C-alpha cells in the first residue's frame, strides 16, 4: 500500500445487517461512486475484519471495515513560505489566508500561492502534498481556508462546511436582509461578474447580510451565502450601492486600502471521519479598525 494513504476503520452498526458493502459505503458512509469504484480496483483497499472483501459481499453488524484511501498526487510545486495554521489532523487542514496571496497558481501567480505553501507544509509532515480547498477565497480576501487531505474528506467537507464572512462596505447600512439576484459573466475572457436582475443570463445567487456597526461612512457586515458564485459578495454589495471598501473591481480605489475588505471569519463543518462538529475562526485583520478611526 502507498505510504500516502489514509487508513480508516468503520464498524457496521446494528441497523446495517445483510447490506452489500457497496451499499454500506455509499449509503451509510457517503463514499462517492467514483471513489468506491477506484477502491474496488485497488489491492488491499477494502478489508472486512482484516480480510479481503468485495464490494458485492454482504456485511453484518459488528464487522470492522477497513478502507485505505490514497491521499492523491501533488500537482503543485511545493514552496516554503510562512503559513498561519489553525488546525491539522489526518483528514483536514485549516489555514488563515492573508489577503496578499492567491489561492491557486495562475499565469500571474505560479509559485507564490497558498496552495504552494500548503504543499510544502504537508510534504514535510509525511503527506503527499495534494491540496484540496473546500471552496476558495479571492486574492485580496483573507480568512479561514479549509483543506481536505484525501478524496473522502473532500466530498464530506464540501457537504457540511458553512462559512461566515465579515466585510467593510462603503456607506452606512442598517438592519439585515437577503440579496437574491442572479449573477453572470458579461465577458467570458474576463473575471468580472455582474448582477442580472432580469434573470435572463445569470445563475441564482443568494446572500444574507446583517449590519453590525457603522462609522466614518462605512458599515461592518456579517454575511452568509446560500450559493457560491464567483465574487458573489462583492458583486451583490456593489449592486446594492454599498461596494466593499478597497474593491477596485466593483467599487473605487483608496490610497489607504490595497484590497477589498472581505474576510472569512469562521468555518463550521462536521469532521469527515469522527463526525465531530468543528469550528475554525480567524480574527479580523487590522484594516477593519478603520471604521472607528
């Protein structure tokens, strides 16, 4: 078995007697079809009470099913850089991303991204270095980034992760509300997005916001997303007439701010293996204090 393999053990509960292994994996443990198919064709990946088992074989209450999941191949150049580690175990890694770096390598950022740094960190701790972020944050956006360290964790975390954002917007806004306006991409060659109130071209996008504090012509917001469209918070707030402070793409530039003031303050998720409810948080960057200066 590859050294870069996550070995998990599950006990078949009383209500799962006489099920085929594939039904147990897919139904009770929420393994994806593609992962089960891959495991089926990997020697030693599936064991029942320490012995080889086929996915068509039936399992009984009390059986111990051992699943060996490959971590995956690292396709990103590992680069040593400072990282703020919030949490690490065999299945997940939580980082506090600074606003100054991008998430993944692109033409403009080939080896100075969070993915490069995470790959280096993981490989120096006995991991393959494969980087699977649960969602993404734009360059210029800071805060919690949750990473899955194997395909099973990636699928499970994507189902349960819930993010809370904080933002500083231009103008004084009060109360709370829901922005339910489709978002589309006017030019397929550009990252710029726009709202489509008529709904002819856009995909549904829903943002919940709550104004927490006002001052100096700005508002501190707490936001949650029902959908995950590119630039969703930035586009929706600009559409409302309250662009994010420092957002040159959807608002105006400022000499004292070099990026949009948007921060993923908290991520809640269910641990993919233990089932424990986890909470990861990152404090607001100092730039947000400008609301009270």
